[in-house]
C-alpha cells in the first residue's frame, strides 16, 4: 500500500533514470552544480514526492544556465518548501 | 498529441523556416535541413564564446585545482564539494550547464514531428537523393545507397565528437545507436550529422584558441624556491667571489637538485 501511494514518485524517478541512460549518456553534459541536476532531481523526488520534487528539479534546471555560478546545492537544503 | 501541443509554436517556426529555405532560397529539402541546423547552432554561438572564456579562466586556476584534487583523493564526494567551493570563491563559472543541453531537446522533438508530418503529406519535388522526408532511413538505405553513406557519416561524426569530449569509454555507443536511429526519418539523421560536425568544428576551434598554459604554471610553482636559494648563494658569493661567476654556478646547482628530487620520487 505504501508503495502504491508512492507510484507517482516512482514514475518521476523512472523518467530521470530514462534520461540518464539515454540522452544523458549520449550528450554527456557535465553539470556545474554538485550534486548534478539529475542527481538533484532524484533526491528531490525521493524526499518531497512527485509534485514538489518536480518543481524543485525544474527550478534547479533553470538555475543551471550559463549565467549562473554553480556550486554545492543539495536537494535536502532547499528553501522553497519548508 | 500530448507532447505535440506545447511544442506547436516551435514546430510552426521550424516548418516555416524550412519552407522558406526550400521555397525562397531554393535549397533542396536535405540542404534546407542542414541550413536549419546551422541556424540553430549559430544561435548558440554566444554560449560557445562564454565557454571559451570560462575555460581560459579554469586553466589559469588549474594548478590550485590539481592540489585540491590531490588533497581529497580518497573522498570523491568531498572532492567535488571542495572544487565547487573553489569555483565560487574564485568567481569561476564552469562552462558546462544542463539547461542549454536540454534546450536542444524540444528543437529535436519538434523537428521530428515536422518531418513526420511532411512524410505523411510529402511535398512535390525530387524524391530520390537524400530525400529528407522518407519516414524511415532503413527503407531509404535499401532503396538508395546514399542512406548508407549518411549512416556511415553519422557514426564517424559521433565517434569524433565523443573523442573530442574525451569520453573514450562511450565509443561503443554511436555504433549501438545506429540500430535505434534506423527507424528515424532521414531528415533527422541529417540534422544529427550536421550538429555533430558542428560540434567537432567548434571543439577544434576552441582548442586552437586555447593557449596551453599547463606547463608554465608548473614552472612558476617551482621558481619560488629557485629564486629563494640563489639570493642566499649570491649573498654568500658576493662576499667572497665576484658576482658574474656566481650567476652561472647557481642554476647548475638547482638542476642537480631537481634530478635528485626526481629520482627520489620515482
């Protein structure tokens, strides 16, 4: 039952893993953050569920642009949802 | 359809640009796709300039970063964290970032949708050589040799661009990817090949523009002890021997010391 409730989260995780094993390998972008964007997305999904995790992951992707400075940024230390 | 709807504006733009390239400029459909790809990549050139700047900046700090990597050799996670902190402190902006990479994805999907649409409603014209709207490159290859050539060029370009990125472990991938690509429209393979070739060219230009300051910093890190020792020698020598004789003597000593150090390390 607990696993059934978490099904949407698993779907989100599956999407990220699908990216990692296909396009992630092919394009092989390196991230300027630590952990990388995909790892951040996985952590965020695991900790905050599909909706909040996806929002966090999208926000992180938007921050991972050529004009940002990068750095250390863990999903657990986010300040969007408290 | 669900995926198509948010991409419709992008699809319309791509379709219009393709129509314009074919109709007004008079390129064949295949070359129109090539031109379209070049336009897309040209829009990304400012990113490349930024990348060169940040790579130069990175090279300037290379010795310090190597030290950091040595220091945290055992703990990979800590090493990454410290590196990132170092970037922040020294105002280094690492070139790579995820968003530009992902931004190419919608373009690719839209192009796929546009080409699929075209292949269902083929425009009139010459359909023989590298016709971009054949829905399936395998079908094209079996009917015309140019399909094989295109696939071969794809594999080579993918290999070279992978090599340029120094990711040797992934060299198997392009070969494996051919089996996946086989079901793509020919036009999409043309797009992919053009992007790859552009990436290769860009990489080569970037390499040319990069002075390789890797050896000089090493020397400069060694020079301080050199500079420190000769004055001492010089101070002693000037008391006893005239200065011009001391100058050639000092470097010789240093060289011997270096050799000994090298031997001890080995």
